C-alpha cells in the first residue's frame, strides 16, 4: 500500500493534518506514506515517525519543475491520494498522480479530479475537519492533538540558547509572538506592550519574543511602547528549535499564527488573539489550557475584508486578554 497526503502550505495548516497522518499510519501500519508540501512547512514533518518521505514543492515553481514533480508522483504509483489542501494546484497534483483512489473536498468544479469528493463540515475544528476526508477511505479517525516531533538536537539547542540569554534552568519565562504576514491577524502592538508590562510587573517573569526572518519590526514596535525590558532579539531560528523553546516556557501568548500552533503542540498553555478567522476553527475544542479569543461584530460569516476596518480584531481589548491569561495562570498554578 502506497499513500500520498497533500497539504501544500502553511505551517498551521500542515500541523492541522498531523492527527490525520497518525490515523493513516494506525490504519495501515505497513504502508509507505509520503507527504507533499512546500517549504518552510516541511520542517513541521521533519521528525514525524509516521511519514516515510516528504516531497517538497516550491510555491512559485516553473512549469518545467511542476511537470517534473508530476512525473515523480506518477512513478510512485500511489494506491491512495488524500488532498487536504483542496486548491487548484493540489487537486491537479492529485488527479495527475494517477492514483486509483483520489480523495478531496467536494467542489463544484474540482470534484471531477477526485474519485471520492467528500462533503466536509461535520467537524468545526480544522484538524478534525481534515479527518472527515479519511472516513471516506474507510480509515477510522483519531481525534488526537496536533503533532510536531523534534529531536534531542533541538532540545540541546534550546538549553544553550536560554543559557546564553541568562535564563537559569528553573527560571520562568513567557513567549510572545505579535507577528503575522496577514494584516487581518495582527493585533495592535500597543496591546501586546500593555500585556507584557503587566506580566513583568505582576509576576516578574521574563518575556521572550518569537518571530521569523523579516518579522523583527513587529517586535521592535512592541518593545518601543513598553515600560519594561524584555529578553533581547536574536538571529531567527528554525521551527524545530522554536518548538524546543516552547517546552521550556510557562505560557505562550500571540496572534493567530504558526508559532501559536507550534506552542499548542508542545503542550503548554496558550492564549491566541483572532481577527478574521473563527477562533473555534483553530483552537483545540474543550481545552482548559488553549484559549482562542475573538470578537464578532456581526460580519464574520460574511467577511468583507479588506473593505472593513477590522473591528473583529481591533475591538478585542487588552483587559479581556489579560483576564483569560489570569484564568489559565490561576487554574494551572503556573506562576
């Protein structure tokens, strides 16, 4: 049995596929399982023990490179392809793979590219929604947490990284990620500044900002509005190294972004602020330690962005987020 799973991008979306990956491996323990995705999301799957091979596709690849990729997929002779991404590119990759069974989300046009188009919507949380595609293939879904496996190499890195920042072995720190490439996910910097100052002044914890290449300006904006010092900026690190840092943190606070999902996978408490997306779609249901905070001014289901003023994001107050942070700190006895 040879199986291909497809989720071309982004970090959070690929992580949402990991319960499905685990489910496929349990259903077919002896199968060869490949996963098609794009960098940098492939880093999420680097150490995943349920995947035999990661196939990388470049987002802006040339026509020639796409033909080569399709040729590679056809040579694998897959028995089953499951398209979790369900966009034009992924659906054509699915169809042209030549697999006997091709599963994807029902779409009035793309349904012709699948042998088994599936009506989703049974589950609201995105990670579970992806599991509904497996049910069509006779695979029993496992409703587990999202995965991001790392090695001792990354844990060793995290230990030395924190030591170099003068964070002692048992000293408590909170990670904060006020970044996003999408404007409808960027909560105002002054709100993050207020929260960071509050935590430093009340709990004497250190604040470690989490960001990627080219995102330093988000951090500089927050720091410029703060009354207290935070841990210094640092050269960008890998996703797996970031995952190792989260294991050492007390809590993570941030926008709806990749680091939020990585923090959730590490098992630490998280508080995420959501703008346009529905918080319930991206936050583990019935979790006592993972909070998604959103506000619906009445237009979320019929979003008109970018014509709107992003009231769904800007009207979330720092006080409301602090209340949620306090609830988790007290219930989990974190500080």
